[in-house]
């Protein structure tokens, strides 16, 4: 190996801290840099807040859809009994939606639409359909409504 001379050891490539550009060790930031960071933060913060609220609202809509689906299933389960009436089915569906709030009162449609859908219909299908609307509360998208619906079918016992 060749011995290095003193000038080679002090070259910019050898790591002289006075010669390096883009040093990882910063001595301090200027007021201009802090002002630029503040402006960047101020421009991005509203966008981040809108995105966060959109994610939150999407979660609420999914919760409401799941509650509607669960209520339709509970209503259809109640409808499968021969002695169940339309009022019993509506009550079972309404009770299953505890905790979920909708923009409108959910509507319940029972098929076949008779007072006792499974009376003398053993083995045939009974369907309960629920529908409601939910409102999005996101800035700049306010007032948008989402139509939610769910259907459940059971066999009559």
C-alpha cells in the first residue's frame, strides 16, 4: 500500500468538516427557515383535518350500515316465527338499531306484506328490508346524504 501525503489527508474527500456541504450537524435554524415551516404547516393543516374528518365520517357511515344490516337480520329472524306479527318484526328491527342514529327514520319493508308473514308458510322465505339515509358532516362536502339499505331473508319455521 502506498503511504498518503499530508495534502491527500487534508483534501475535501478525506472528511474535512469545513469543506463538507450538507452537513448532518446543523448549528441552528434561521428565522426564514422557521417562517417557511410555519407557512407549510398552515397550508397543510386544513387538508390534514379534512382528511381526518373524512376518515372519521366514513367509519360512522360503515357503523350505521352494519347496524342497519344487523337490524334487518334481527327483523327477519323474528319474522321466521309463525306467530310473529308485523308489529313484532318492526319492534325487533328497531330494538336492534340501538346506538345508531340516521338522517331519517329507517323504513321496514316485509315481504310477503301480510300481518303474519310466516303463518301456514313453513319452509317458504320471508324477507325484511330496511333503508335509511345518513348525512356526511365533512367541511366543503356538507349536506351530502348517503342512502343505506340492507336486506335479510330467512325461511319460515
